[in-house]
C-alpha cells in the first residue's frame, strides 16, 4: 500500500514500493476501514540527529510507517525500527515532487488500516512545513493528530554561526519568512518588510530565498542600508554545512561567487555585525595575498 518518489535507502523495511493507484486502493471486500491507527507529525530538525527532541526520537522508533520529506537526513531515517516501512515523499522547489493530495490520502488510509504513521518533516512541521495543511485535512477526516516540534532551520543556521536572532542592542524581534511564493501569489512586499525591519530593529530569516536572491536584495535595499550584514547558510547543522557572510549590497554576488544553493537560509540584520567585522579583515588579507 505504499509508494516512493525516490528509491529509498537499502535495509530492512526500505524497498521499492508500488504505484500511487495501487497504494491508495482499499483492500478487497472492505467498505469501511477501522480507525485504529494514529498519526504524528514529527519535526526532524535541521538534519543533525542529535538535535531531535526525545519525543521525536521515541515517535520515530515506534512508527510502523514513516512518510519522509526530502530534507530529512539519512541519519534520522536510520533511527526507525528495522521492520518499519519508509516512504520518501519529497517536496523540493524546482524538482519532481509527490503531490500533496496523495500524501494526505496515503496518511488517512494508513491510519485507517491500523498503522502508526509518522509524518517526518524537516525542521518544524508548523514552520514552512505544510503541517497546518496536513493537520486540517487529517482532522477533517476524523483523525486526531499529534504534532512534535523540531528545531527550525533558521534558528539552527544562526546558532551554527554563534550569533543570536534577537539581541537587546541589535534586534528587538525576528521575522521568519519564505522567499518562495505560492504559484499565483504575488509574494512578499519586501520593500514594506525592509522598512519595518529597519524601524523596528528586526532580524529577517528568509527560507527558500536563494533562487530569488537578486530580487529580494534589490527590494530590501529600498528600506535597509547596503551595509546591513547578511549571512547565507547552506545545509545548516550538517557536516557539509557551508556559509558566507557579507553585506546586503553584496548578497547576490556572494551567492554566485561561493556557489551557494538550496537548501539555504538567509539571515539579514545587525545581529551579524560582529561576525561581519571579523570576516572583513580576513577578506582584505586574502585579497592582499
């Protein structure tokens, strides 16, 4: 009854799975399926398995079926029980994705069939993880959902650089915002946001913003100074993490020069002043060499 959009890792319970149609087909002779299973939306955090909560770890280990997002690390998936089935339902911008409707139908059917379903999401399910959408659909189907928070990538990204997102001297608040608009949506008014961030002294944490960085940079410069510090962090918390610190006026050129790509988080604000000050002498020394 399961399907994968990518070949899952080798190992017990991780095998090639049948097509969408076969996955969603009820068992022969069944009309109303008993609702004996349960569903938990689990935040897998930014990727480092040691950043999982204890509740998340217990839920993953107890699951009979895991529906796994694309950004969940293999090290976290490996924490599943040997007999658990793992279905990769990745959703990445610009890539082939599992339809959201299919994920919801598969979850409902699996719960009806008595599965202990863990919907494993990168970061936090309720921060740009479509957790709200999935919870609404499941509850509409009469399924109670437990949600376990995870460390969101924006927080992990800033912490990996040793900087806070708020600071009494530099930032009175923080805004988490997506740089990727839904099709047909005009997206964020970056100019208005920049003016608010400047006057209210806010840190901006931009998810999924690398592909649109040039537009975001140009719009933010209408309300923020060009010397505003910026950091771009790719694969936050993972061994392959890469980052670059620059000014807002250098954002697009830095992304191109450093070949930074998705998944990345862009942090904008004066909480990065100290880090930028350390970075600039190093850059000057490198140019002189």
